[in-house]
C-alpha cells in the first residue's frame, strides 16, 4: 500500500506466531546470551520461573508478523526509526503471539515519499499485552 492508502486510525491484526523453547534458545544464543533465555535451571530460580524470550526476539517477531501482513509490499523504502519500545510482560515458550497494528501518524515529505508511523501492540494467547513499540518507515506516496 502506498502512503495515501493509509489513514491515521487504521487498525490491522496479524496472524499468530507460536514460540518454542528451541526458538528462544536459538535466538538468545546468537543475539542475547543471558541466563534467563538460555539456562533453564537458573531461569527456574529467577523471577520469571522459567526461560523467557529476549525482548529483542519479541520485537523481531512483532515486526515479522506486521511485514507478513503484506501492507507495505513493494512501496516501503526503508525503516527510519523505532520509538517508545516497551517490553511489558515476559514471553514464554508456550505463548502464541499476535500483533495489533495501528497507524498513528503519516507525513508527506519530498520526492513523492512520506513517513508512516505505526504502533505495534503484541499480545499472547491470554490477550495480555507483552510488547509495544512505534515503528516509522519511509514509504512511497
């Protein structure tokens, strides 16, 4: 979709993504090698009572789900920023995530392009919000 096809207030819901413990450990091993993501024994003794997904992993899944919606398609040029990133609740290997995406701003800039800003709100299968963040992208008009 082009910038002109989006309106502030538009809301989109993504499909779901089922996490596994193997997904969490694989991601954390490479990008966030902390005990709460890797060491089940230590994680069970910690405040979360088990292994949890890295916040960065949750952000990446949220972004993946939005992109797979196909709304940007070939019209997106590049991401420009992320703001107000919040990791609200821990994400466990038993969680199934989905994201609600709301268009919160759009600005026309030069050369028939603009900046579209969306609010990503990700929920687990208990409908508890686990993540929230604003994402801006340069997109064709």
